[in-house]
C-alpha cells in the first residue's frame, strides 16, 4: 500500500509543480487556486504532503484536457510497472 501512496505523491507533486510553472504563479497563488494553505503547498512541492481529493479536483480544473489525460496515462503506466514487478 505504501508503494502506491509514494507513486501517487510523486506523480502529483511533479504535475502540480509543472502546472504552477506553466501558469507562472507563485506558490502562494497556487495554494489559493488549490484551496490549501501556503505551508501545505510548500510541503506538496517538497514531497511532504499529497493533495486531497478536493485539491486534486481544483488542480485538474486548472489543467487542459490533454494534460488531464496525460496525468491519468502516466498514473496507469506507473501502476502497471509496479504490479508487473510484483507478479514476477
């Protein structure tokens, strides 16, 4: 179970960070957009925190449709890698 938590946390950290850079907003502004505190956002970018379901939906609201699809494809690929390794 912790493997999956780690995968999700790393994936969302990377996507959130890249979306913030694309939008060219500060961490404070991004925290507002995700409806989390600035400290929580800072923890998110350093990997100490993972988005809640609510914040994930706010993140997806900031993303283009193709970015959302890519996020899901990347998630699927990572999970398949882990599950195939476990099956061996």
